[in-house]
């Protein structure tokens, strides 16, 4: 089975090409084609996962480019991490393809939509099977393109266009760091392949400072892609894209690519304590920062977006604290429950036709399936006991506690409280309380079925990483490698504290939002803290002043230089030549007398010159 | 009469030539231009005669040349005046700055 792994990304690529070429003609069968082209990779991925479970790491590469002594290869490598990512990506992608059939059925550009989805899925699957950093970088940029196209899918909307550009530019800033990191690694180790780089790191072939520098540069790439501070502002804006796209790209897969990048380069990070600390600190600050913004936002999807930023921060915190298993585990569970939450939010939006949670309420009785599924996702995200998020978050707490940075540990606990608070604020505001006087219909089975699958996973996915069952996930991840740190075990009281915090968040949310009487609700508080949070700490504004205005200012200076100095010089030169030409042409007026005068004057001048220079004949 | 040096004749010829040149280049009336050209020719004649008498190799050649020049100048003046008459009949003008047909 594992020998067919190379075919996994080819089906979405085929889907992309077919949809692109025949997008006008195949509109009616576009969803079916898209679903088939992702179902096959899903089946293959599961087969590959099983094969990897029984076998060993599989590598297959062909030479792509030969530069001097270096051969750059393209290929497939199936490590435990890759096999797991393959299943996550192809599963969520397949479910989103199914979901989109109903959600996007009124779209004029259905074929285009499915082709973009195919391109993205192809790129993401290629990314997680990369055999070396060059291939990784190529697919890394391709997923960026897919994300750009899909955010700007509703290109008639100004906000969507702006968001697409913002996402592209901000992730590009990170990508430059990644590219420099890759080049430095090649310079120092002479190879692009993961194995050779780690070999060189382990054997001391690369200096300690250089390890730190390259690790930090690669982490800059991860910051851009995963929406970490300070490059996080594009992710909430990316919610301008269609909701299934948000579920696939901006919750489950692409934004997790940054975490995946750190995970796959983990031996490099482990070799530098500075890099590890940076990852942990950035992750921790991002987690609490985004969670606090999520508390006051009114747009359903934006709350989820800030939640995604916050959870990605958690994963970075875990990785930076040496919790490799915990970070990857949370990556997996988060992919399921956050995709579920986005799809459920899409279902709500599809029924209610608004994203503003102030205009919702009492939907529990009207959307009989969406409501419970959303609550399952919310419970899982809040770390409610026995749901998937509980186990992965617990693992993160244990890792951070074990690492001994107690400030970060405290931040993680506080963030967990905020997480359950803002999630249940959503739940209470959207599904409970007084209802609007409208009739909403529950969505069709095509929308609900993918959510049910994700809902089941959001509950049970935690058990594969739970120590109750011998932590099969952790053993699987450590298969075939000895360089990864072992899983940390926290103190006995830790799970109870986590449960308490989760319940406290839900309780506070109930007290604050669960008991309102009127439909037009919620305090429109304008205290300084609320305003600070509502305006997202004014990060966009600060960037607007520093970078946008700053760039505009530099641009103005150069416009002046261009207009008055350079153009002035050129203009002077041109007008001088023109003036000379005018003088010359004044002689050529067709009058013999003028010609004669010129000729005589010229002769006189020449004679004068002759006399002055030689003194004439007479001496 | 013989105590006038060669340079005296040459200076006279130079002044005469310059007057003629000035007239030929600046006057608008074609008749004056023709007269000025005659002046320049005569300046040349003075030179020829002066060198024939006081030059390195005195002889008659220069004086005969001067006679030839006068003959040719007379013929030239006749042709020039004839052209001028024809032009005047056609254009009702003797101004040289209006005579720019060849340019067009």
C-alpha cells in the first residue's frame, strides 16, 4: 500500500486540472468529481497509515535537479508524523468537499471553487510528504497560493480582496525567513535532506550559533503560516473566504503547517535552547493574546479564528517546552474539533444568513442537529473531560509544567479558562436565550454528515493519545526515531485542575451570557479594556501607522527625488539639447544671405584661430 | 605716386571687399546686392593690379587678369540683371528674402 503513496497528491491535482479546464461545462458534476478525487487519497492515506503502523519509514525519491555535486530530489517519505498528517488533511479535505456541495450550490463559480480546493489539497498533501526542505518550500508556497485564491474567492467584495492580499503578504514575510533559513542550512550542511541536516546537527558539523539562527529563521516561517504574534493579523481577516474554506485551510490544515514545520525540524530546535525558549514564549503569548480578543468579538467566524490563533499558540508552546507528542497530539485533535466548529458555524450562517452573534439566539430548538454538534466541538475545545481536547490539552499542561517555566504554565491555564469562556459565550448567545421571531430550517443531510463524522472524531480522537490506553499515538510517533524527547508526565493533580478551569469558564459564561431575557442583548460596554479587546489591541492600527504609512512616507520621499531631482536632471539635459538644436536650425532658414554670413563668420573664426595659435605667416 | 606701399593698396582692397561683403549679406534689395558683388570683384581687381606692379614677380599677367575679370563681371551683371527683371515681373518684388522658391 505504501508504494502507492506517491499517488495521494495526484488525485487532487487531477481534480484541479479537470475543474479548471472544464469549469464551464462540468458545473453539475463538479462536486461529485471533487469528492471522488479526495475520497481516493483518503482511502490511500488510511492504507498508508496502517502500512506505516506495521512497517517502517518508507522513502522514495527521484532526482529532480542536479546542481554540480548536489542533486535535488523530489519524492515521498512516510514517517509516523507524515502518515498522521496525510490522514488528517485528506479526511478534512474530503469532508469539506462534501460539505461544499450543499453550502456552495448557489455559487456561480462552482467549478472554479472546486479547482482551487483541489489545488490546495494537492499542495497540502505534497507538503506533508516532502522528502527534503526544497520540496517542502515549494509546496509551502503552493498552499499559500491556494489560500490566497480561496480567501479572495468572492472577489467582488472589497474586504475579500483586501483580506486575500493581506494574507498573502503577511505569510510572505514569514516565508522569507524560512527561505533564508533553508539557504543557511544548505550552506552549512551541504544538503537539503532532513536526514543529512539532522545528522550534521547531531555530529556538531554546524556551529551552535548557526543552529540557533537557522532554527529562529525557520520559526519565522512558521509564525507567518500559523498566525503567531506578531504576524497573526491576517488569519482573522481570512474569514472573508467561504466558511468551508475556513474550516479546511484556516483551521485544520494550512495554519497547522507552521506547527508541522517546527515538528518536522524538531531535532534542529532541540539543539538550541534559545530557539526552544523563543518558540515557547511566542506560543504562550499568542495563546493568551488571541484568546482575550476572542472574548469580545461579535462575528461568529472571527471568534473561531482568534480561537484558532490561540490554539496554534498552544501547540507552539507545547513544542517549545519539549512536548513534541503533546503539540502534535493537539494539532490532530484541534484539526477535528475546529473543523467541526467551523462547519457548524457555516451551517448556522447558512440558516440564519448573518455572522453577527448579536442577531442570533435560541437556535437550539430550531437547528436540532447543528446545535448539539457545535456544543460537542465547543466542549472538546474547552477541554471538557472525556472529549478529545481534554486529553491533548492535558498533555500540553504536563509538558509545560515539566519544562519548569511556571509563568508560561500559568499563562496556559489562564488561556484554558478564557477558551472555555469565549466558546460558551458563543454557545449561549447563539443557541440559547430568547429566539428571533423567524423560522429557520435545519440544513440538509449533506451539510450535517461531514459534521457528524468530525463530531465523532472530536470525541474519540483523544483516546488514542491517552495514557489510559497506553498512549498508542505517542508510541507510534516515536517509532523509528530516538532523537525525540519522551513524553512528560505532569503531577497527579494536574488533570483535576484542568477540569476545574474548564468548568469555571463554562460557569462564568453561563452566569454572564446564559440568563438573558431579551433578544437584543449583550452589554455594549465601552470600558477601556473592552474597547482595547474589541479593537484587537489596535495591532492593525499600529501596523497601519508604522508599516503602511511608513512605506507610504518613504514612497513620497522617493517620488520627490524622482520627480524633482532625477527628472529635473534629465529634463535639463533634454532642454539643453533642444535649445542647441534650435540654435542650429536657425541657420538653416533657406536664405542665401544667412548661409553666406555663416560661412564667412566661420572662415573668419578659423583664420583668427590660425593666427592666434601659430602667429600667422608673417613672422 | 610711387611712394604708396603695397600694403596701402591691399588695405584699400580689403576695406572695399568688406563693404561689398557686408552689402551682399545684409541688404534686402537684390539690386544693391548685385552692386555689392561688383564692389567685391573690384576689390579683387585692385589686388591683382597691385600685386602685378609691386609683387615678388612684377609683370603684366595680373593686369590682364583684371581686364578678364571686368569682362566676365560685365557679362555676369547682364545675366544677373536679366534674371532679376524676370523675377520682378513674376513676383513684383526685388527683395532677396522673398526669393526662397528653391527651398520649397
